[in-house]
C-alpha cells in the first residue's frame, strides 16, 4: 500500500462551479475491503439535477462548444488523456478503495481510459457527413452530421472511470454537452475526471456531474424533457426502467447492459492458453463484469481433464486486500451484491449442479470476499446458466458438436460477447457467425481496443460504444437539398381544352 486510507470529500460540478447538494445532504462510501469510510459525496436530488441540465442546455444552445472547430476540441480531449495518465497512480488508488478491485487491475483501467480519450480526440477531426452529386443536373444533396444535444450519462460501479470514458469523450468530440450521474458506490474517479476536464479547458456547463441516489437523480435525468439522449450502462432490469422513463420526450437511448458470456473450448484448442483465459475471464474484477466469461462450454471428449485443470488453477488464485499488488480477486462491491451472488450459489446447488470449488465466504477480519467458485454438471435451463451472477462463479456445460455449442451459447436472453478456442479455421469462423453476440474473441478473451465497436445483441443492449461507429449515437443526420438553376413552376397553365 503506497498511501494511507483516509476519507476524501467531494462536490458536484454544475455550470462550472463546485457545489454541495442544494439541501446540504451527503452520503459516505465504506471501502468494501477495509470497512472504513473512504469518500463523502453530495446526496443530490431533483433540484441539483435540474440545475445541471439547465447548465448543459444553455451550454449547448448558446455556448461555444458545439461550434468550436474540431481541432480545438481535440486539443482539450488530448489534454484530458495526458492528465489521466499523469494522475494514474492516485486514480487507481481511489478506484481500488471504492470498488474493492485489485490495484493492479484498477491501474490498467485508468490507462485504458486515457487511451479512449486519446482515440476520441481523433474523431473531433474525422466526423463526416456526405454529399450526393447524382440527383440530377438541378439538385445537389448534403448530409450533415450534427451533435444530438444534451446527453445524460448514467454509469455503474464496476468500472467507474473506464465506462464514463466509453461515453463522455465521444459525445464531447462531436460537440454535445453532458450531465453525468455516476454510481452511488464509486463516484470518486468520475468527479476527479470532471476536475481534469475543467482544467483542460472544457467550457463552463459543458460537463456537469451530480451524485445522489439513482431512484431520484438517475430517474429524473432519464425522464428530463431538456435531455436529448440517455446513455446508460448497468443491469438489463434497470435498462428497461431507463427506457420507460425516457418516453416522455422520446429521447434517444443507448444501453450497454448485462451478459452471460460463454467461452467455448474445443478439443483441438491450445488448452494451456484456454485454461488461463477461462480462469482470468471469470475471476477478473471479481466477476463483476458485464463481459465476464461466466459460462464455460467445453467439448465432452476433453471435459473431465480440462475442468479438473480449471479447478486446480482457480484454487490458486490470490484473493484478498485489493491494495496488495499480488491480489487477483478483491472484495465484492456491496452487501447487496454479495447476497445476490450467494443466493445464486445456493440456487445452483438446489438445482442439482455439482459444486467443485468455493461457494462460500472467505474468512477475513474485514470486508466481503467470496472464494473462486466452480459448478459442473450445469444444464442450459438452470438459473446459474441463464442469469447474470456478477460474481466469481463459473458454470460448466458440455457439448459434442459445433451446432450444439452454438445452440447452448445462444440459449440465454443475452448476447454481449463470447470466446471461441480452436485451431480450426472453419470452426472459428463458423462459431463467429453462429453466435449472436456483439463481440467474438477467437483464441483470446477480454481484449479491447478503442477502434473496435462494443455492444450487445438481444437484452445486452442497444447501440455501440468505441470506434468510429460510436458517434452514431451522439449525432443526428440532417439532409440538405439544394436546387440549382430555375425551378419548374407547379402552377402550370392547363392544356388546351381542359375543364377550368
């Protein structure tokens, strides 16, 4: 541990000013690993949110940001990326304390966030419309791409800085303004990011951050008539509520939701590589990851040996203090999440799955930790094979043929991502086509690049983040038709003999 654990005090950013909640209320965050207060934040309400939206509305309608040349916007975003990198150690420390994730993983998240800001800066100068010169000699067509307006952003607690960095810089790149509502459990780095953006030269009112309970602040943001778009990351159930709340003004909605992601291991795969990726894929970030590889689909001919190796490897995964650089699995983020995980572990046992490893709480003096858990003998109809557990729990299923593997992979309501392990090109491409998911990893897992779009099929979401396609959500298309030369009159003289 490089720093002492101490509570930090934060404020909201509204219209360029750092302020407390209008009624003065605050909330505290206890470190889920250390059981001590690590942050105090404004417990904002509807009044605070309304002021933030008004500031963003004014900044978009009357302010300079939507009309600033792309090159100038790019320079601001690049300065933000540089400042994130410069402050990476402390940002990672805050994330580890608030979320319970291992400090090494938090540090990697901070670096990835900086990469997203840097990539988004390139889109400031490469956001295009279109022209049409084939409409005839008297007509010329233009398609303009314009910022959608005020964007409300609601982010979860599992990857606080990374997920706001999947949204905010891309919206800013095309000239939008924003109101951000971070998760109650982990708002620290989002507030710090707002300070960084302010110092980088972002004009007043362009970015506003309001902390507070989701049922008040988040719901008001989703329903607000002056918000043009909502970008939400979180559970599928809450995503449905966001859609319901957004109907008042039919605002645009972009959702990145849950997953029950399979890793398919075929008998011809590099089993050493697959073994490492299976264990990493399910226990990374304590399994509190929408992309978690929480289902292992393994070909029956190798299942017994491979699953035994997974259990042996999982048994050695270091669980403990997230501030220890050697820790791979940290603390569960909240008591509510801990109870949900343990409840589904019990459901798995009652449904008849075989508990091969873990399934109980790690005995510690402080915090909430769950041992790496493995179930075998899982059937596709079981709840632990269908529901997102969001914890360090692996469900193992078996298959015989590629067609059966694809059917099992597609047998949930989700379609976020999948991993395929094989040396056979036909199998790799065939599975990539057959699995209905937004990302397919072949002989790798949980890789990510700013250039490649990310999002899900089915109930895993609406729209895509990352890449040049990300600006589709944050822009509107406008067709401009320009007539050239004299126009033929509609009010023509009727032909001879016509009835008048």
